[in-house]
C-alpha cells in the first residue's frame, strides 16, 4: 500500500494536489475532520497534558484491528545532522485537512500533508548555527513549532460525519510552485452550523472572526496571530511566522532570543509567545522569555538554575516552569510567573524535577504535577504551589524507578469515562515501561504498570489509548506501543516497521494518526486508511 501511494504521488505535484482540494471546497468524501482543538503545541496543549480527548479513528477497539498500521513514511531532513522536533497541526478551518508542521534543527520548517506525508513546502531560515554540538547544547533550531493555542484544553482528533452547513466551496488554482493563492487564503466566509462534527465554523479559508484577526495591523508590518500561521525561532533568535498555504513568511522576523540559545518548545497564547532557555547555551541566561508579537516587546525572567522543558500555562494564563538541580538560584523548584510581567507569583521548593509541569482541573480547582528524577510525582495547588513555607505539596507519590541514571522525560494526564484522573510517566529500572497513577482526592495511588518497554518515551493519550515508544538505540530501532489506558495492557505494537531509533522528538497525534520522528529525520504515520 505504501509503495503504491508513493508511486501515485510522483505523478502529481503538490501544487496540483492542493489546488484540486481547494476546488472541491476542501472536502473529503469519506468524512470530515472537526475544525477545533488540534495539536497546536508541544504535548498537545498549553497545559502540556499530551491528551487527545476524542478521536473516532483511534480507540481501544480500533487499534486492535488489522488495518491499524503504517500509513506512510517520509524522509524529511536536508542534512545528515538534522534532527526533527515534535510536530503540530492546528486542525483549523483554513485547509482541510490542515497541514502538519515539523521543525528541522538545520533552520528548516516543513509543511506536510497529513494524509499522505507529501512535503508541501520547506521554509529555510538563513541563520548561522554553531558548528560544535553537544547533548546539552545541540545548536540550530531547538524550540520546535507552535500555532496559536487556546487556554481551554480541547484537543480532539478525527471527527467523522457530514458537513452540515459547513463551509462553502471556494475555487482557485495556484501558480506553479506557489500552492494555494493568497487571495483565497485571506478570504472569509459565512459560518455554518453542524458541519465537521457539529461545530460551527467560519467559511472560506480564514472564516468569520478568524479572518478578522488573522492579519490585523501591527507596528512595522508585524501581524497579529492567526489560525493559519505557524511560529518558530531560528538559531539567530528571531521569531518567524509562516503561512500554511505556501510556506511563506507572513511578516518580517521579530528579534526574540539571543543567538544560539537552547530554547524549549514554544507556546503562543493570544498575542504572546513564551519559551524557556536551558543549559546556558551560547552564553544565553537560563530563564523564561516572552515576546508580544504585536509590539515586538521582549521580557525575560532569569532563573539561575536551568529550567526543565517548556513552560506550561494554566487556564488564567499563569506560567509554570520546573527548575532542575543544576547550579544556580531557584534549583529544585516549580515557579509560577505572571504572564504579563514574568514576576514570580508563587513557588515550591524541595525536589529535583526531571519533567516540565502538567496542569489539569480536579474537584473544581487547578492542580500542577511534575515528576522528579526518582520518578516521584509531586502534586501542587496551582494557586498556592508550596504554600506559605513554599515547601508543602498536596501529595507526593512513591518512586517509580530504581535506576541511578534514568529520569522520566515528561508526564501525560487524562480522565477516563468514569472521571478517574490518571497521571502517566515513563519508568526504567527493575520494571521498565509506563506507570499509571490514579488521583483520588489529592492522593496519588498506584494504578497499573505496563508490560516491559525498554527506554520508554513520554506517553501520549488518544481517546483512551496510551501510546509510547521503546526509544531504541543505534543498534536497536524504536518500537511504538499502544496500551489500554484503563489497564496498561499492550494492545498493539509496530513490530519491526520503524527502522531507526528516537533520540529526542516526542510523539504527536493529528486527525486519526500517531506520528513518530526518528533520529535519521524520518517521519512515520500510524493509523487506519480512512479513504486516504
């Protein structure tokens, strides 16, 4: 099937494919995809939950059917050293299906067709990168890619169904090499009701309110964020906004970070981009940074010790960052920052954190959780964190690893049909795999431990299915596993399909598929055919 797909795609240019989709109102006869709640930033949403709440193409039952398998694979990297970030897709109303994006460390942003893997466009940023690379300071583009992200976590996957009112058909043919015409890209339309899984959506490309805000006026040509743009920081520290239709920059680059920083994954909230910088790479101070893309104003908070992973954002916009046990102030802490000023609002101190925070609502209040190097999960109240003494946690779980060299990479959290809240983390030691902890009140209780998964990656959850990688090594390729989220039982694995190992890029999921980026800059998409 894969070979046939590749040979078929050779006979059609990306331009022809895109133009034909436009001419038919961007509809798929086999069923639509809901326009809201895509995987718009690292770990799915601003809260970093890694949870796709619903997906009609992925379920515990569906993953066990024979047609859940590799859908396509594509080599993306342009240089031998190029590595890929975790990808995103906004699942917006502009293109159907919305293109996926992935960053290559060689200052490249790629747009790919999520149904076929065809690289629709490549945007290269002409920025210098240091020749020397280390594990702590790899150089190049490190911060991944983001789209505009809501403070309300609502990530959903494929939604099959009729179009209802939907969007009207829009015709047009792009010039060779230019993709979708910009005249169509900015055309708004009338909203429909009940289409694409029942959500009302603006018509045309930008549609309704999105069309009004997508390209608003800004100083010196800086545009406001729109649903069709993706944002990335090149190795010289400039923020770039790139349109999905053609892979062209929508405004001039905006100075953001000092050059050669090791920036973590970005998140764009309203009109502000946030990231953290780690390991003092390029002499850049460790800390949290913000950029107002309308005004170009940059703010920063210097953390001293190195942050761990990206910032997480609560429903009221407060930023949360974990600080590791590296030398400097604020080590072994979680800090809450005001989103406008980056002034510290609250903090907790008392653990050597290994993961960035995840944020979720339980019992009418927001909670923050992060894992330590021993695999202990620390649970905090988002409002007060460590309380008056800054050292009091709501709960701390037992250690989940006995390894002296292993620490979990990231948490995932989700809620099952019985409204049981789960926290998932990778563990290695006497028992390697994914550990599921249940939250009862403010007590963290053992739930399940998966069968053995060597060097497990950070898990993601799609409609009750937990996906995690055995990351592999140069001598042993990676394997993707699917687990029943209620029991931890293995229900599927990719066998020998993946041909390389996974070093750093996380898993992500868009529109009924799960994606893996391997160390040789190859992307794999697993799912069901769905008339692709």
